[in-house]
């Protein structure tokens, strides 16, 4: 066993735990606080709405962030931005489809605050994409910190809006949106990939290859949410 590789593995595992599992744990711990101030039926409506949107997001985005991460591991540093640009093209098209599909579902299911719900879906997808990009670039500390920033911002907004201003369950959407945007902003500042992406030429063949790899992933995601 290579001690250096083992140490790296343990370090990355701890960072992933801090950036992902710990964030979810904080949300779980504060669940009683939310249910104290928000009626159970309203909290149920929030849960159902986010479930619908998560299902739609998992299908129309094709888990493109997972495909991007897998291809980034196959390329040298100077080629990684080609993968990012190709996956971003798919992400952009998926976002347009997501908005249309989510709006239709929200209207049929009579979901309240549909604009917030859709904005939550887009903000979450964007922060997820950038967090996977951070991992692909080996920025594991930034990945972990961004997850903590997301959670802390979201929880802070929720406490402020629900406990202090006594808003209804729409505050949960707003808190999640602001948290995801805070994570997105942090990663954009830290990764500094926008200028690099703009310099890279589009590769239609690579885009098609990534899409072929990503397409089956949507069925796995859909099955998970169902």
C-alpha cells in the first residue's frame, strides 16, 4: 500500500464528508425548528414540490455533472476545459427543457410558488455542476467549503425568514436558492474557469460523446427518485 496515496484518499474522503454528508446532517438537525413554525401540511407541500422538481431535474439534466467529472479524469489539464465547455452546452439546453417541463408539472399539480420552485431547481443544478467541476479540477477543499457555505447560508436565511419574519414555507425555497447561489458565487471566484472556457473552441464530437455517456444516467436518477 502506498502511504502517500492512502493519505490522499483519507483526506479526500474527509473533505467529501464535510462538504456533503455534514451539510445534510445540519439540515436534518434543524428539521424540528422548521416544523415548529411551519404547519405540517405546508411542509409536506414543500417536500412534494421539491420531489417533483428533483425528478424532472434528474431526467432532463442527464446527470451531466457526473459525465463531466468522468471525462475530466480522462484528459490532461490542458484539455479539461474542452470537456467543461461541451458539458456546459448540454447543461444550457437541459436548463431550457427543465424550465418548460417544470412549469407544466407545477401547473398540473397545482404547486404553490412555482416560480420559486423552478428557480430552486436551476440554482441547485448550477451549484451541483460547479461542485463536480471543483472535484474534477482537484479543488477538494473548495468543494467542501462551498458545501458548508451553501448549508450555512441556507440555514441562516431560513431561520431569519421563518423565525424572525414569520414567513410561510416559501421561505424554504428562498433560503435554498440563496444558499445555492452563494455556493455558485464562491466556486466561480475560486475556480476562475470562465476566462479559460471562453478561450476553448467547441468540439461537437466531444459534446456528442459526453451526451451518449450521460443519457443512460437519467434513467438511474429517475428510478432513484421514483
